[in-house]
């Protein structure tokens, strides 16, 4: 991870990349990596997309509570003072049999914990739900942080546009 972040920071230093336009996203295992990048380098990435992935530090044999997973993300953030990470988008299909729907819910819990603690340094439930309709949910803080969750009905573990010929 560090080598990739170092390369991004070199591009920013050269003026080739706008630091306010650095995003990370991934699908399935890439979604897990996107969570790692977002939580460990919130000073580099402004937005994270976690699609059909799982929470950071979740893929172990240990059982974690929401607070444990959230704290693991906080611990990884290296206590950087300037955090650019403002938005986390989590997308999951309701029929995903590879990365279970519960992984999406746990990823949302972890994101809420992380963003709540990072907006003002306290775990005080400062993100409020502002949208909950038709598979869309959004939580926002007064400091401009947001967690967004899109649950796609009947989608499995694929990004095929719904074409049944391309399911896996």
C-alpha cells in the first residue's frame, strides 16, 4: 500500500494530480483494498467506493463487533491531522453469495464509526441518517462527512449491468 500512496504523493507534489481529486474504489477483493487505503490513508483519499467487499481487517477468523472494526480502522489512520476523506460509498447486491450481504452491513457500520470519530475526534453519533428509501441510505455529519449505502435488489456478486450471461 505504501508504495502506491508514495507514488500518488509524488504526482501531487509535481502538480500532476489535484490532491482534492484523489479517490479510491474497488470491487470484491478490490473493495477490501479500497477500505484499507481509505482508512489507513485518509489524508490522501477524498472518497472511497467499496463495492461487494468487506470491512477493513474483517477477513480473519476472529469475531469483531462494530466498535472493534471501527477502532481497527481508526488505529490504521495513523493519527494524521489533516484528513481529506469525506465520503464513503458502499454498494452491495442483495443476492451476493460470495461476499455476503452482511459484509456490506458491517462495512457500513465500520464506515459510520470511522467517519463519526474522524469528524470531531469523538465517538458521539454525529452522523445522522438523512435518506433511507428504495435501497439507498445516507448518513451525514455537520462537518460534511457522509456514508452512503446502495443495496441493489437481486444483484449477485457481479458488475454486469444485470446481464445473466455474465454472472459469476
